């Protein structure tokens, strides 16, 4: 008897997005990493784009 067409005959690899969503600690780490990279990058860009302050 053949398996139904909507079911794969052998289990495949679990996609990366599903593994990340299934692991709350990995999701937390990814969220913190993205926030750190964006805010730090944005802050550095702001500091580097400031004009030099005129001294009296």
C-alpha cells in the first residue's frame, strides 16, 4: 500500500526556522543578538556622523 501523497515516506530534516521557533532559549538569544547589533551599530553611526564641536 502506498502512503498518501501529502505525507512524505521518510522523515526529512527539520527546517532551521522551525528549530529556532521551537527553542525558546535560542529565540531569546537571537532576539538579544539582533537588538544588540542594531542598536550598537546605530549608536556608532550616530557618533561617527557628528560634527566636531567648536571649542571656545
